[in-house]
C-alpha cells in the first residue's frame, strides 16, 4: 500500500499547475465527498442523525449528502441491529450501490450482533458485506462515527484505485508504453 | 355498579364455567375453559363494559399437561376495573377460538401468539406470522426452542444461523445471596 502524502504546493513557484499521482488525486476527490447510504435499523440511527445535524455536522467531512437511493451512494453506514428478516434486504441495497463502495458497521449490533445473542439477529453484518470500518459503542457517540469516517477517509487515501478498478486500462497503458 | 359487584356478577352468572378464581393484591384472575371463551368474552364486553382488551399473552408450561396457557387482560374504561381471563390448552388441540371480532385489537395479538408459540386461532381472518417471515419453520418462544436459535434457509427471503453463546446464557441467580453470587454468569441450562 502506498503511503498517503499531503501535496506540497507553493503557488508562487508552481502557478496553477499541481503535480501528483493519479491515484492520490482520485482518492482525494473520493474521500472528501463520501455520500452515505443511511442504513438506519435501530437506535444507532438516532446518533447517525445527530451526527448529520448542526452540533456535530458531518458536512465538515464532506459526507452530509445522505441519499436514500443506493444508486447515488458511496458508503453504507449500517447503523443498528440487523435482524435476519432485514439481512438480505441490506445486502440487496448494498449490491445496488455503484462501485467503488465502502461499508461502515456502526455500533455493537452491526459489528457483532451486540447484546442480541438471539435466534432473530444476524451476528454481524460482516457475514454478508465486506466491512471497512467497525465502530464500537452501544450506540457510538457522534464523535465516534466521525472518527470512523475519518478512518475510512485514511483508508481510501491509501487505496490503489486505478490499479484496482481499471486493471484492463492499466494493462493497455503498459502495453502502449512498452 | 362498582368494580367488585361487576366481577361478582360475572362469577354468579358463569359460576360453573369458571374453573378457578384468584384474588391477589386487587387483581382478579378467572380461569375458564377454552370452549367457553367466546361466550364469556362477549358477555364481558357487552354486559360488563369490558370494552378494552389490553393484551393477550401466552405461556408455555413445558412438561405439564395442558401445556399452553393464554392470558387475556381486560379493562373497563367506564368503571376502571381490570379482569384477567386465563385458559389452558393442550398441545394436541393447539387451537382456540378467535376474539378478533369481539375486540379488533386481538387480531395482531393473536397473530403474534401464533408466530411465537404456534397456537392457532380458529376463525381468525388473517392468521399469518407477524414478526418472523412466512415459511420460517420454528416457533421461537416455545421452551424446546434453543436460545441461540436454529439454522434455517429460505432462498431469496431470509436465513437464520445459530448464534454463538460463548459460554452463556448469562443468567442472574435469584436468591437472597450477595450480589457476587447473584450476578449474571454463564449458567448453561441443566438439560
């Protein structure tokens, strides 16, 4: 994994031109405009709403655009208890999100089933979806969700986006240069 | 008519039909037979002003006969009187008459009892599961159903797995001992 670096940019020397890696620019764009899919299933959703409201203001991190259509979302925030009755619906919504996409498991229930060692509750959404960030708490405070979001941003900024998502294009460019 | 007179009049009229009566801390509980349920329920609503059915619950006395118990909590808005009706039901019969036409609120209560306990309500207009999905093969509140659940699979609808109990279930021991002895610990059921 390449390390994330902040761009060293001096406008007096470089004018309006910035040199950077393509991945770095792409990741910078992606991580500062994460549109969440608010998968609110229980009390964690209340904290999710608080995070979006004025006191905590998730807009400071570019993730204020909660979309209720999965086709416009980048990150699914699974906030709450995933019952078996809901589990396949959550998976289906995730599958309708366009790539690239990420998942935050917010709170104990979404991460592990939490206090519900029960016939009715899925023991962690990671049994169905690839989870990027787990947030502890029951429910987590809005600060914890923001910290989780920042962790996800760090993770995105380290991704090899172009190589991972356009391997055929990378191959073509490689052949053309060879 | 006061509340006590009301309950006494019920006792008089249905004397032979009331199998058992308990007075405890001002709460009256009458046990009736399942066959008399609709007659008693109608009388309670129309003649005794029990216009509000608060709740219906069911109990699984696993290992006893008759196995199931259904409890109706009635309340009279006009006289502010509570009445609890109980009936016992064996597993072989497994069905009791609906009261959803007498108190419409019974519709969903009876569906929930059917869903969780597997007791059927004959005459119910729409006896489907209410919490679990149609086709779920178990009745989860029955005593023989394990706490961690059982695996099941309905393609494209839902699936279930057994939950890892990690040494549990964690149960509080009811006693007069110290908090250290009573606190929730892993106490596997002695089966």
